């Protein structure tokens, strides 16, 4: 992405700050065991403002009546360390490449932070992070408060991540393009899974096919752990063990999406391992698909997510009554929360750099945010009927179905960014036998 994008974001954040200092830290390396690390992935808020991918780095914002600037602290060049852990840009190259006001070696960070905090009133930080670097910054504030020689000291801690995540709600063209690229790869992966799945295969073999497509097509990572759930396993919402055998005749629920250029995709498809839906599977599937399409058709600027949640609960409940899965009057069943047994989760969530983008759903008064063009969310109705649920006709037992797409809110309504992934019964059956 063009570096000017990051500079504009930093400038917008600086405009929102009062007199004070903002600290935003990179992700830390995470130990897997002994001296072996998990693959490194930069913190989304930090990357959103810097475009910088290395660990052990910090962004410092300084704002006063006279100054408004951003400083980036990076690891210095170190040949011995780079032999083991890979190339570092170093201070000079980072200074040339990133249009930050100042770039310094990370060894200068604490001293410069302490200096910057003097005579300031606010410390902006990720208030709810347990990263030690935030605790250290607060420790410096305390020293300044204790040292009564200063006229002002930073006594106000403000959550800067809330400001950044509000910015992250509205995706710009670069971000939407990255999500489109992620989805193009995820589409190939889901189609390949439908083509390859056969009774007798292990769930993890299908997972391997999906993740092969991700990496083979340039997506370094998944955006979350792939779910491949055959039959009743689909009724475990976060089923990630993926170790069972796919039995003849079951449905396979796959929830999988790659991350591309730091942006997520999040897609669920459910298809018959044997290539054709049974009448009961098909009836349930088409009911859920119908609700999904009707919910997506409601998306436009000005609505709130709660409206979609309420509509989806009502329509799914009506559908379940229509199929004889539930009995009674839908609004009364919803009032009694009886539908939650079969539709226990939300209709969707924000998606962006993180699969569950941590952007706000409500404003400062706690009122639901109105949808605006540029927001991206998932729509993912699902119905889960356990195999031991004797309240339900036998033909529906052991079926779990979710259908999930990624939707961009536009000025006039919406665009389904994952529209190319097989979804109707006919499209899926054609893909499964191809
Ligand atoms: N894949 C996680 C979710 O659908 O929310
Ligand atoms: Mn999702
Ligand atoms: Mn998902």
C-alpha cells in the first residue's frame, strides 16, 4: 500500500488528540516452546498507522500547542541477529521508506518517551492491553506526577485504540481491494474443497486442500483456524480439531478464509460430501439460504445491526416452524428465546484487518451505529440440530448448516464481495461432482 495512506491516517489521529502523548506498540513475538516462535503477525492497529511489519517497534505521537508529530522507533540493524531472525530495515532505510516525522532506534524510545511526557496532560494508549510497554509508559507518568516540580503532568489515560478502531470501521479503496484479493483466493479454496471431498476422507485432508490453495496463491496465512466439520461436528460452533472421517451422506460445513496483505476473509459453505443433498438437508439448506439472501437485501446505509439480528431470528424461527423443527407461534418462541437452541450466535460481525474487526458497534452513548458506505460485515445465519435432539424429526438430526458471506455497505445498498462462491443448491451440487 502507498505510504501516503498511513501518513494520512496518522495525521487524522493526531487531529483527534488533545495535549499529550500517544503510544501504540507492535505485536510481540510469541513463544511456541523453548526458543521456537509462532509465525509473527503485526498488531493490526499498529500496522494500520504505520505499514511497518517488524516486531519490537513503537509509534509515538506527540501533540501540544506547538507540536504535532509521529515518531517511529525500530530495531537497529544487527548482522548477528539478522542471520537468525531475518532482515531488518533498520533506522536509515525505515526513515527513507516511511514518511514518518522522525525515525529512531528502539533503544532511544524510553528516554524520548519520558522527555515527551513532561508538561503534557494526556497519555493515549491501548487501555485494555496487558502489553508491558503500556505499563512502563504509565509508570513514567506516575514518576512525573510524583515529581511535583512540573506544572502539568499526564494524569489522564485515554483509550487510543477506540479512536483507531473507529477509523478502521470505514474501509478505503486500498482496504477493499485487499479484501477482494483475499476473497478471490478463498473462493478457489472453497471450490477446491467441494471438488475434492469424498466419503471416507479425513476432515484434515480437506483442510490441507484449502490451506494449500491459500499459500499456493500468495496468502501467507489463514485469517483464523479452518473449520472442516462433517455431520454432527458442525453443531460444535468452533470445531477446529478436524480429525474425523467424513461419513457417506453427511453435510460438510467449512468455515475458512485466508488473510491477504493483512486483510481477512471469512466464508462458510455447507455441502453434501456425497455430491447431492438429501431432501431434509436440502429443505433446511434452502430455508437458511433464503433467510441469508433476504437479510443481505436489507443492507443499506442508515440501518443498524440489531435490526438484521432481529429479522434473522424471526425469519429463521418462521422457517424452522414451517419445516416442523419447532412448534408454535414464531414471535412467542422468540420471546421465550426458544430459537436460541438452534440459532445461538449473532448474524454477523465487522471484518477487516481482523476477522472479527474490533471496531465499535455502538456510539459513546451506547446507541447502535448506523451503517455507512465503506463498512464491511459478515452475514452468517446458521441452524444447528444435534444428533441427540429428540425434539426434532429424525431426518433433521445431526445437521449443522451455516452460510456466510462478506458484505460491503455501499451508498445505494450493498455489494456481496463473496458473490462468486458457489451457494445455491444447484451451484454446489455442480461443483461437488466436477
Ligand atoms: N470464522 C469465524 C466466524 O465466522 O465468525
Ligand atoms: Mn464470521
Ligand atoms: Mn466464519
